[in-house]
C-alpha cells in the first residue's frame, strides 16, 4: 500500500534549511516533545533531516531502509503525512493501521524504546478518532492506547508528547461516555487528564501542537469552564514561529480553524 501511495508533498520544503550538518544544533529543541535521542548513525540523522524539512516520503523510505533503527523516523513521517497532507480518509485510516503494526513489531523487538510504545498508541488513537471513539472503546482499543502512553512515560518520564496524548485519551473517553462511566469502566478521570496536560506543557510550553492539543482537551472536559483558556491557547499556537515542517503544518491548520 505505502509503496504505491501518492504522497502529497509539503509545499514549503525550501523554507526549512535543515540538513545532517546543522540538525544536531537544533535537535534538543525539535525533539523536546518525543525525547528521541540524537542519532550517532549519519544515515539515520539524514533521514531525520528529511523529516524536519518536510520531505516525508523520502524520510519514510530512508527510515525503512535502515531497518529497526529507522522505524521511529519512518513512523513519524507517515503519521504527520496522514495527519496533515493525506486527502483520503480511507487512506489515512490504512496509514494509521500500518503504522500501528510497525510500531507493535518495534515494541516486540525493542520493548524498552519509549517511542515504539508512543507511536503505537498514537497511531491506534488516530485510527480510533477516524472511525469512532465509542466503537474503539467497545473493541478494547482504549486499554491498548492507555497502556502504550503510560509505558512510554514509565520508560521516559520527560516524554512530553506521551503526557499530552495520555491527557487527550482521558479527555476523549470522558467526552464520549461521561465522567462517571469513563472513570468506572475505563479509568479515565478529569484530574488525571489535567495533570498530564500540565506535565507535557511544562516540558514544551511553546510547541504549537501541544498548545492546540491542550486546548482541545480542555474543551472536551468542560467547554463552558475552559472556553476562555482554550481560546487563549489556540491564539498562542497560531502565533508560533514554526521550527520545522511538522510545526508549520500544525500552525497552518490551527490558523485555518481559527479563521473558520
């Protein structure tokens, strides 16, 4: 499927002057969210440079060619393409499923890799959002997603993206089934959601996707109580000067949503 995928290009590659030479200087800031270590393999570093420039198809294939060491960059490239550039809902769902399968194989190969667990939960969560959260709960995806994010945090306590994703998990369950059923049946609780959102934001307070995810989570938990704070978070996200292609796509999406 992916080999035949008509990848939609990121049209602003020329704006991202990142390569394997200068990427290490920006690595800590660009990967404060996923806590991915700086690669020592120059080929893997080059694959990540492709990702940060927005050459997602090239980054995906470069990662796949590197075997187990390249799975994380391949998965992240595939997911960002699916999130922001893939126009077909059917294809997006297939990409999420394929990524979840690759991440699960990575977990089996390297169970102590935080991002193997994180991207498994991310891909399965995106698939659930694209179909039906209620259906996903009925199929038992909730426990797999929750466990994946909790495991990523247990392996890397400073994994900001996993904290935010776990906060979103709790908020989505509560939004769909209510606080009481969410807590009793699925272990979801508003206070836990807020705690993880705040833990993630403390680590990456200026990341546009983190700001918007926190805002959406607050609105799912209690739109009336959190509307003002959520809109302030959206405004901050829309004003961010993006550091790479992923952030740029996030800012463009947020700006478009606010314009509507």
